C-alpha cells in the first residue's frame, strides 16, 4: 500500500509545475500592455511620417526638414525595436517584491505620454531644431541600448542576465538616460509649467525604477555588485 510519504514527491512536482505555468502565464500577460502600446504608437508615428512626407519642403528649409525626418524615423525605429524586445525577451529569473516597484515602473513608462495632450508651444526655428535634435539623439541612443539589451529588456524591475557591453560598459542605465534626453526635447515642444511638473515627476519615478532594478539584480546576480562599483548610474564621473 502506498503511503502519504510516497505521494509527497508527486505532489511537490505537481506544485512546481503549477508554479512554472503560473509564472509563464504571468510573464505573457505582462508583455501585452507595453507591446500593444508601442505598436500603436509606432502606427501613429508612421501615419504622421506619411503626412509629413506629403508636405515636406513646404514649411521648413531642407536641412531642418531632413533633421525632422531623421527624428521621426528614429522614433519609429525605437518603438518597433521596443515592441520586438518585449515580444522576444527571456523569462525573468528574479523579480522585485511588492506593489511599489510595479507602480513606479508603470508610471515611469507611461507618464510621458501625457505631455503631448497639452497645447503645442509656438517656438522659434532654432528652439524647434534643438527639440528635434534632442529627440533624434535620445531615440537613436535608446535604439542602441535596446539592441544591446536584447532579451534582457524589461519594463518591470526584473533580472534576466547581466549586460555589460556597448553603452552598458560606461553606465548602468543608458536606456533611461537616452529616454530622458528624448523626453526633454518633447517638453521643449510642449513647454509649460505643467509639462515641467510632469517631466520632474517622471524623472523621480525613473530614478526609483533604477533603484528597484539594482536591488533585484544585486540579489539575483552576484556579479552585479562588482559591475555596479565600476560604473556610473547615468553620467560617468558625476552620477
């Protein structure tokens, strides 16, 4: 006759399988919001690019229109690479605990999309070009960081593998830095006291995200502590 002790390994195996399936399902569900949003934004940007190509040369000098065109293409590229990174990323081997890291990640990611809801500011050609160049540089750098991250990208504070090549040789969070450069250009285009407040809040949540990610990576990946001590968080020699 089989005893309860004999069934214990089977129960443990079933419990582990259930947890793995739950973790798999959770990971798939967590991909959906950012995947849908980045794809939607890419489609909207493509429509804007189509309209701009139709009207190109009618309002801006050639150099200015070329910079704006490059900016739009870099933004679309970033959104498409972001969607691919979300779709193809590996399953996490560790996650932050509690609700706060998830709330911070969500707000830090999506708060910037409130800025274009404000009236666009009438600016000089020079100011418009500065804003366009900031968005171009930030979006292009974000694409480079995302490509380097590959399957390690995550919106939430999670650990997959440690990436120390490319821009990650110099700073621990180049993707966040690139995003903030691009957002600063967006803020210039929609400049007001309210967009400045939103931008400040978004930076605060992004800093909190960095902290939460570093806590998880330190707990899960022993080599992260050495890497953290050798690199700056955002700006080499400063911070």
